[in-house]
C-alpha cells in the first residue's frame, strides 16, 4: 500500500518522484533519508515474478470488489492498447476493460514489449487469461480497426462473445460484393454491393442507423454495417463495422462506448498518474505498476460515483453544439475527494477496511479471493 500511496501523492509512477512522498506517508521524514525509501521501493518491485502476479490479481480483485458490482454484469468490453518508449525499451500495454456506467475499468493487460499492432496470438493470450478469471460470456467486445482477422472473429464467437469492430474502408469488400443472397427481412440491403451501400448510407434517411447486410466469412455469419460519420468535418465521411449482432441499430449505438477506454488511458497517464513516467524496462514490473495505477483509478471512480449519486443541475455543462456532459468527470471528482484518505498509511488502511465491509464480489468474477484476505498481503507492501 505504501507504493500505492506514493504514486498517488507524487502523481507519477517514476520511483525517483515517489520516494520523496514516502517520508510523509510513513511519518519518518525526519529520521529516514529519501535514498533509503527509494531502496525500499526497489526491493518491492524486485519480488519474484510469481509474487508480482499474485499481488497484481489481489489489487485488481480488491478494486472490483470495492466498486460493488455484485448485481450487474457489464454489457460491454473494450479492447485497446497504449504504447510509448522508455529509452530503447518499447512498451505496449494491451488492455481489456469492462464498461460500467460509461466508464472503462481495466480487468487484465499484457505488456507486449513492442510498438505497433498486436497479432492474433497476443490477443488470444490476453483473452485466454481473462476468460480464466471472469465469466465474460454474452458481453459485447468493442474494438478499433487494428483488431481484425478471420481467426480472431471466430475465436471471440467460439468463446461466447459478441463483438462490434470498426473496419478500414475497403476491408472485406470482396465478401460484401460476392454475397447477395439470404440475410432475412432485417437486411433490406442484402443485394447491394459495397459501393451501393456506401451511397445509401450517405443519404439523410439512414443517418441514424446506417445500412447493413449479412456476410459469411470463413463459414461464419456476421453483419456488415456502413454508417454516416456523425462527426462534422471528419476526414472519413463513412464508418464501417463488422459485428455478430444482427440489428444495425445496436451496432451503431454500441461502438461509441469504445471511446471510454481512451478516456481511461488518459486518466492513467497525462490526466492522473503519469504512467508513461515509469522507469522500468522489465515487463513484469511494468505490469505490476499498471496494476497499482489501475487500483488508484478504480478508487477514484468509486468515489466519483458516490459523489454523483445525487446529481445537481450545476454538475452538468451544455456546449454550443447541444452536447451535455458532466462539468467535472467522475474520475476528477473522485480524485479530489480521495486525497484526504491517502495522507498516511494508517488512515489509508482504515479507509480500505471501511470500504471492504460495504463491498461485494461481482458474480462474474471467478477468482477465489475472500474479502478478509485482501488487506494482509497488500498492507505489508
């Protein structure tokens, strides 16, 4: 917990900055040099990899427990990666999150040790681990254009996951052009070719729902959707989706939810805890630091939801284009209230224990921890 508090206080994952906060947290600033606290942090991240894995799972499960998601199985999953460089080290955190009340909550991640697009094997490895820890069946995976591939689509479908994935213009065009039979009543554009669907989607009458047809790829049925980009002045006037969902309206409504994972990354990085400042090259240490930052992020979200439980008119802001959003995000609202809870170690432990008494294990989590077992391995660190 000491490292967690230090990251929060420093607003940084760089241990050289975190060490300067530990004196106040531990109450030993007059007796312990910052260099000693730095060595304490180094020892913590040098624990064996299997212990890092166990600690990471405990942090993640505790965070989800504290959010009290017992009665709700999230509808959407979001998959995306965030990457940067630390010297010659290329860092790529491929991350899976659940979306709850419009907020992405990371539930597992892998460090790919590279920049650029992930491949099928890397995505499958991530999902295999997540499916072992959570019951994700029936959820809808949302992903951007780089997360495509016939094997990938079938893997998701075989594991009981629906998906809505954006495509690049022209992707799977041959399948769309060649298949013009079947589809059922809901696919009124089944006989249209790719270019014709683009022309139809641009019409005013389809601006809210797009046009769709059923396509078969490697023996599997999917829905192909073309939709007029609602963003004014966008470089791409049309957007394209492939989905297991049959109704085009559901596809079009679902995809914008994916943006929540981009917002999550922003809070983990520039807007919150400066994840890119970490000074590690070891992938397992990077994964653990990500876990610490995600845990803090979850605490902020939980506090934010609590503060917005009874909303006021002043909580909302209306823009010139008619868009209405919270004047202060759930994350920022929660972060401002959390500051007083992390000032010293004893106060933070009391805060966590109060939360644990009110927490609830989400039924879709398979990990076998118990609430009483959370604090012990965490407090000592």
